[in-house]
C-alpha cells in the first residue's frame, strides 16, 4: 500500500478558495485506482492539520485494501484472486482442477500449536446473530487449552462479559481476544471486559488480534461507551493481514492464529481465523459467504465453526442451502453452525449441528 499526502496553500490549484487543503490518496495495490479524501483548514491551524493527516491515514489504512475475489466457474465458490494467482480465465479453482485430474487433495495432517495433544475446551458464550434470533447471545466463543492458565476469546459480542461471569469465568481468564470484523455483534462487548479489569485490578497483559484498523476502532468504541476509560493493564492490539500470523500468549498454552479473508463486506476487512493450539486446529468463519478459501483452511481441522445466517442465499453470509450443498467438500472433522437466523433454528433437520449458548465441548 502507498499514500500520497499533499498540503495545498492558498491560491494553489483548486484549493476551493479556502486557505489550506489536505488531500490524501491511498493505493491499496499498485495496479488499482487510488481512493481520495480531502479536508480544508484555515492557515496556521498546524495542530488541526496534523490531526487531520493522521485521521486520513487511519481511515485509508482501515478501509483498504479489500481483497479482490474471483468465483470458480465449476463449483461457484469464491476465492481470493491474488492468493490464487488467477492464472486461468474463466477461473477454475485448484480443488476443481485436482478433481478433474483425478488427484483429490488429502486433508492436512499434523497441524499443531503449543501444548501439543492436550486438547481444547470450547465454550459457546454467544452462538447467535446480530438480531438475537432465538434469544441467543451475540458472537463470543471461549477457548482454553486443557490445563492452561488462561483462554482465548473468539469474537466479543455484546453480552459476552455477562456470559463469562455466568460460566464462572471473567475477563481475568482471557489472555487473548481474536476478532473477526468490526460489526457490533462481534466486538461490541470488549469495553466491558476492559471496564471489569478495574474491578479485578487486572495487571496481566491482554493481546488482541484484529483486522487492520483494530486499534483505532477499539479505542473509539471504548471512548464512546466509557469516555476517559483507559485499560490499567498492558493491552496490545496486533493488526494483521492475511498471510501474517501471530502467536498466542504462553498463558493460553501457546499456539498461533492465522487470519484469512472472509467475504462479508465489499470494502472492509473481515477475517476467518485458523487457530492452532493445544495440538488442535480450529477454524472460525466469522461472518462470510461460503468461500473456497474457507474449505481449504478447514481441511483436516478438528473443528470448523461456521456461520449460517439464513435458509436461502443472502449477500455476505452463508445460507443453509449453500453449506449443505458444499458438504462433500467440507473436510473438517466436526462442524458446528453459529450465527443462525430464526429460520435456520427452526429447520427440522439442519444436517449440521447448531451450536447453542452455554454449549461446552472438548476437541
Ligand atoms: Zn454478525
Ligand atoms: Zn458482520
């Protein structure tokens, strides 16, 4: 990604008759058109201008680059065009190429995180969607490697802190938070964990893994809900891009978290996550259309937690029709559906298990 920032003085070019214009161009990729943003100021407002420049940079960084997608003409699944190299037009994914050549891929073997072989406890604090369908809480899943001191919170929807307390846990039990994207039902509960740290006088660090723009989004949300609140403990926000990965804290038993692009919003980042911890591999979809990348990443995984928002197709989400149709290509050892709308919850035979609030399992 590259940026160009220009500060135009009075009378220059088309500064619009105002004293100073700050203009930002951001190129997410070298071969794409830039996005543009600009603001106007009175001359001499250096502090305001500096703040504006940093705000423009933040916005440019947070909004871009969104992955370019390409659809396989054989299986209709969506892939990241850059990762796939998009060698053939019309595009055919590698899975379909292998199938045509009679060499189906084997599931990945031997993936592991730290504390190999211990297993992972999975607790669904919130298995529901943004609308509270069926009375289910919004997205939050607590993971703990068996025997580890602390756990990982996968998304932090509103109400997650109350659910933690209801499960006999609290914010002190979490050493890492992994966020799929910045819709309220997936991260709106985080300030309450930060607030509760005042009560417990937390000193232990918290590592937050997030899509680009995470530090700014989280600080803005906290300031909105509790103006002036500052975490009194070391909080580290790691903003990752697909292809990067981050280690999970030792307190969680170690392991790694790897983001990959989800197909949820056209111009903003949303991630699915592959977590390798306790000798297990867990894949979480976040909110997304069903993608070929998701099937690749979850191949051989011990657990795939996938969203299923409706019965029939809806943009940026996965329908029950679609995930059932993809069943022969899903190679995770176990699948649990979350983010289910009312219609999905009422299906007499959902084919896959639907996770419910309070559900607890060990993989
Ligand atoms: Zn959602
Ligand atoms: Zn969403």
